C-alpha cells in the first residue's frame, strides 16, 4: 500500500464524526491553502451533500458510489478516485472492512 504524506500541513485534531461514528475524518490545510479531509468509512451506506466540488481518492479498501442524479453505481478500490460536482451529493457504500480516503476540495 502506498503511504501518502503531507508536509507542512495544519491538521485539526478534533474529528468530524458522521453517522454515529461510522464515518470519521480529520481536516487538513496545506501551506498553499488546499483543503483536504482524511477519513475512514466503516461498513454501511451513507449519503453526503457537497457545497464545493470534491475529489475522493480511495487509499485503502473498497466502496461503491452513486452520484446524485445518476443511476449507475461505480466500484472503487485503492488508488482510484472519483469527482463530485459542487452543490450535489453522492451515496457511498462499504460492504466489508474499512475504506480509507482522501477528500480534496476543488475550487
């Protein structure tokens, strides 16, 4: 597994906790102002709304994603990513294990 590192970043220690602790992330701001969250998703199906456009990179595990307004569900594994438009949303489902991700907010 590839290890991702972010040098000279500010990390918010307080976790973002969703769905009774089944999705947990930490916010990271890089020196260039780029915002990211690093998180874990436990088994289940969860819907998220987006204000900003996002890129979700799967760094471990497996998930299935359905973007709002789309009928097809796409499977993603380690080292794959998907984009979510601003003012939209997506449903992410993890069937087993833990899915780890990096969410990058796109201006």
